[in-house]
């Protein structure tokens, strides 16, 4: 089953989207969401296309989301860069430790942007962003984002745009620390790679038919996100730019040379 999409306007989005996406005239689209199916509600897949920086922001974990009365899921997310203009960057974690008071002051005067660790990025760069990591996606990138199905973003700084900030809530959950280098990597141009192994979901990049071992990681329903080439789920073609629900990995057929991401939730206790 191919998931329905929602196009989301964003002040940092683009007037023109890369194929196969199209932007309605006069709208600045920043995100394409694939509506989570009712029988796999834990994960949300988005494409993100930027022309300006996103807010400097942070997300809560499961316990913090629940304590705030915002649902049972926090928001851990990960990004695979699929296109990047020269000089495009992602800001993740801080260069040096920062306490809550200094973080608040830096958010208020905007200097927080310069305290983040900014990474030059290219297609194939992959980042896992645990809840509590202060981050900002930069201008001129295209990203596939796989995240817990939660829409809780606490904005700490928004470059003066007239959107709501969430300083108290954000600083309460933000870690004033560096991003763990083990949580980022450049994935190979060819071949398969296990990208995320919990705690909330598993994510694999696959080329061609599933390699041995992948079936052990994705035992139940999964989301299929083709990046290039011919992929089908239960006999129905799924194109790059689409996302489909598969009942099981055996239903996914991948033609030689095709590349795709597959994602499945980690059930608690699994
Ligand atoms: O508040 P902003 O700047 O629009 O950013 C929100 C977006 O940022 C992300 O958390 C990515 O960092 C998206 O999942 C989310 O939709």
C-alpha cells in the first residue's frame, strides 16, 4: 500500500521541488509527509527540502512527551542527505558544553546558531538525532527523514521569523553537549548498510535483494522508501518519491541496482 502524502508549507521551503515532487503554484513547500498507516503508526517518513535554515530546535523523549501531556511518543529522528548545494550544512549538538542558563541567553540573542557544530554535507551523509539534541538543518539541502511519529518541536531560535518559540520547554529537555560521532557517517554509494538499530526503530539502506541478516532485523510490518530503480511491494510498483507499507520483508521485490530504505519500529522489549 502506497501511503498518501501531505505537502507542508514552510517559510524555509522551496518554490520548486525536485522531481518527482511538484509544488503547488505560489506555495513554499518544505516537507512532504507520508501519512503513517493505522497498522504501523509508530513511524513518520518525510522528505525535507530547504532554501533557508530551519529553526534551532530540540525534541523531547518519550517520557518527557508523556509528562507534558503530548502523547506517548517523543521524537528521535534521522536524516539521509539526498542532495546538497555547495556549502550546505547541518548543525547538530554543541562545539563546547553549555549549561541551561548560557543556552537560554544564546537562544535569546541568536548566538546559539554559532555555538552549534556545523557539518558540511553531501549526498549520502547520515545523522541520527537522539531526543534532547539541539539541531538545525541548513539551507540548500534535500533530506529523507525517518522519525518517531510525533510532531513535537521546541524552537529555541528562529532567525527572527515570526513563529512561536518554546524556550522553557526546549531548554528543559535540551542537552548542552556534543553530538556523538558514532551517530553520523557517510553511507557507501553502492551496497547495503544498517543505519539505525533502535532504540525506537531500525533502518537499513538496501541495494538489490535483501542481504542475509536484514530479515532478522525487520521481522514485522515495514515502510519501504525507494531511492532509485524498480521496487515493488506485494506485486505493486513503488517509485522513488513514494513510501509504501509492506506486511513483511518477503513482499518486497527489488530489481538489480535499485536502492531503497526500509524502516520498522522496534517493539518495546524486542
Ligand atoms: O520548526 P521548523 O523550523 O519548521 O522545523 C520543524 C521540522 O524540523 C524537523 O524536526 C527536522 O529537524 C522536522 O521533523 C520538523 O518538521
